[in-house]
């Protein structure tokens, strides 16, 4: 199952009831730990690992056991707006380059606590680096969770990012050239034209291997 654009308590409970295992695209945290520098670095590592891989959800307030959600306890929050602002500031100031499209939801639970659901999209500006306190580390995710990229993996990530940009540029130039010589599926008149290129970015990335649990979670998004 997948979470909606505005998650609810029932959806989070369904994750527990369906026993959706932690994976490349979902991670559970029992508490909200962003007080010390080390906790902030850990939080930023989680965020960048999603953006540098497939994207996904970081869910805070869910107790897990060996990667399986067992209880939605939530966390105590005095001021939800202040908490969201603080998280956004940590993300904005501790990651380079900045990640576009991160969405933070604070979900009120029946037990009067709150669950925090952070959606991180797959980034096309990857790789993103944790730059908080000048540590300069890159992370990605696999079935076991996040891990730190080594030098070769960092090099490959930058080469892939550059390759995608060049392929998209070449695609556009090729299409414009074909339009100029009349090599189009339908005949176009000689009047001025506005050309809109619809490019599926996923076509330009390296092949991905999906786990069955990932497919089950993503199919409704």
C-alpha cells in the first residue's frame, strides 16, 4: 500500500497492520531526535539517502522490530508549526545542493501524540551531500537501510547526473532538428511554432532493481 499526499492516522495504522517492511523507500523512527549535532547528522543522512536513491517516506513515531512496524506511538509535540519549521531549517541548511520537493506532514493521533511523515522525492539533482558542520558525506539506500557511499559510488553518481543532463539536451536538439527538416509524425505548417518536449526522466536513469515490497508500496502512488 502507499501513503496519500496527506497521510492520516488510519493510513499509518494500515502500514502496521499490513506489516510493510522497512526498505529503500520507507523508514520508521520511534522518536524525533534532532537536538544534538550527531542526531541532526543522522537525520540529514536519512533525508539524503532517500533523495539519492528512489525517494520515499521517513515516518517518526512508529515503533519497529527488525524493520517491521509494531506500534504507532507518536511523539509529543508542543508546537507543530515550530517543529515543522525547525525540521525544514535543518534540511535546508544541512544539505548541498538543496533537495526540492520535500514535504513534512504532522499527523495528530488519537492518543494525543503526533506522527511526523516526511516525504522525500527522488532527486534529479543528485547526489546530495550532508554538509552540516562540514562533514561532507553522501548516503544512499538499499534493502537494509541507508549506507555511506564510497569514493567510486560518489564518482558514479556524479557521472550519472551529468549523463542524464547531456542525454536530455541531445534529445531536445535532435527533435528540433527533425522539426526543422519536416521529419515529424504529422505534417506541420510553416507558421511559427511553440514546441513542448515531454521527457520521461526515468528513461534516462540507470536500471533499478525493485524488491517485491517496494513494488507493493509504490503501485498506488
